[in-house]
C-alpha cells in the first residue's frame, strides 16, 4: 500500500512542509534514531498498521519456520516421545520463566498452563478465596473487563461469598474501610477502555494491611508496562498471551503465584498435570510443589510454542525499553492528532499524562464502529468499544512512528 504524498506541481521542491505532512519527516527521523524500529520489518503485517494490539497483533515473519520446526523436527520424528525428549512437558514452566522478567517476577512463579484467561482467573480467584475461608467479601472493580466481572460473580455464588463491585474511585477506599471482611480483591493495572493506570503497589499494600489476597489481571499491561510483581508483593496474577505478548489467536494465558504463597494455594482445577507425580496415575490428588500446581491438563503444545517464539524479541528488548517505545509512539500520536485539528485532542478519553496510562489511548467519537470500519478500509486496524470509544494501541516492536503518522492522517480524513 503506498502512502506517498504527491507534491503539488506548483510548489518548489525546496518548500518547507508544514502541518501534518511535516510531521511525516519528523516520524521518519524518530524511527531512524530509535534502534527498536528495526524489529518492525520482522513482523508480517500485510501492509496494514496494527493499532489493535490489545486484541491481536501480527505474527513474526519467523513464526512459520519456528512452528514448522516443532512439527517436522520434533512431532514427526519423535511422536509421543517428544513430550519427554523435546521438553514439551516442561514448556508451561519454560515459557512461564521466560515471561517472568517482563512481569518483574523471579523464576518459579509463572506458569502457562494452556488455559484461557477466563479459566485461569477462575482458578486464581477460587484459590484466593480459599486462602481466606472466613471472610465474606469478594471485591472487584466495576470497570473490569466483562469476563472478570462474570467470573467473579460466579465464584462468589459458588463459594457463597458476597460480590462487591466498586467503581474505580471507591475501590481503594473500600479496602481501607472494609478490607478486613474482604477475602480477595481483583483489579487491573490498566483500564481496558480508557487506558487509565492503577499503581499496583499501593492497592496491594492496602490488601495486605487488611489481610486480603490481591489478584491482578495483567492482560492489558503485560509486555508494555512494567508491573513489578515481586517488588509489589502481589499474591496472584493472571493475563492474556495474545495482547501485547503477541502469542497469536487464542494464545494461552499465564498465571503468577508468589513463591511463599505457593505451598498454601489450593486450586479448584485439580488436573493431573498439576499433580506432584502426574505419571504415577494415583487415585488421589497431591498438588505439585511450586507453581506447577497451577497446571491443569495436557497443554496446547503448538499454541505454547507460538507464544514461546513471540516472547523472544520482547524479552531481548526488556520491559523498560518496551515501555519507553510504546510511550514515545503514544505521545507522537497525540502530537499528530492535534496538528491542524484542535478539536481532536478534546476527544481524548485517556489521561493526557503518559505516566497515568498504559499502552493504549482511547478517543470518544460519535460512531465508533463506523470509524473502526473506515480506518480498516484505509489499512489502519483499531478497535471500537461500545458505545463511543475507539482504542489505539501502540505495541512497541511492530508499530513505527511513520505508521502512527499514517494512522492519524487517515483519522483526520475519516473525522472531517
Ligand atoms: C482480553 C482480556 C481477557 C480475555 O479473556 P480470555 O478468556 O482470554 O478470552 C480477560 N481479562 C482481561 C482484563 C482482558 O483484557
């Protein structure tokens, strides 16, 4: 897809460009200065600008051969023996330990069991409530992702607890005043609609002062925002493998359990892969030592292999640099957005201060789905969230400043 602007025949070749066209040169300069730009050409984007990274981003070009290698180099020659001979059985832990540094977690605390985020959250929330059997309340934030609300409600009914749904502003206050009745508190470091950030440390500290168990859903933070799980002494956390982690369609979720909590955690999904000796085929469940007790059944090996492959460039880059790049792209988006269009920055539904938001920005528009479709027609993929939000996610490694510029140009055209 070509995006070149044709110069007006009347304009002398040396004329200084102004307005949005001038910012294209600035975009190129910024890309040239930033060593992380080199990663972008190694993703198979199909010529589109992928700002819907919260949902699904492009694969790395090398994914085809990596997965082909698993099939023809492991599965075909060794068949069932590959589970033992190619490290397949350990992959939930191998991938977990690979991901851990991006979450500020030491080894042995993250596992990718092969479940969805929803299932993993169910497992974590029930386990959290079981740690506080005598406390009546399960607390969740009202703006949480829908599945989190549904699962929390179901867990509360299952365990005969009272679900308390607090708006963002009342969440910490509830913990401060009613924390002693609270078994577990579920929230997220990034609001999935507005991108607003919640600091993990203070809310976790409030939980601990009150003796409640903190559970974090990191789906919109993992891979783009430092979360410092160990430093904040988070109890349990879960998150998607297919958002900024780029694991691909239906990539499995991850689970974090702080090491000193692991001996006491009793997961409801007591599957045989979470057993201390899965192949002893014992009639009674005996949980594995450590985070392995968070495993369930036979993991989806090819999906795990795809996630494993997706993590390499993220881990090589490190979360500080990923965050820095994502922030630069978001700030450049805002610079372009207002260029010649002072009306558009007023549509911002996210905090203007980059310290107060995660990896995405949201704009309030009259017809969010219409805008999503118009942009898609111009090769810019974003996502609408009803009723009136359009989100722009800045995945650090496959989005460039020039693509951000192009997205804003199309946005200007689509919102006359
Ligand atoms: C995307 C997302 C999910 C998705 O759950 P799945 O079971 O993987 O479909 C859950 N929670 C949050 C906060 C999310 O952003």
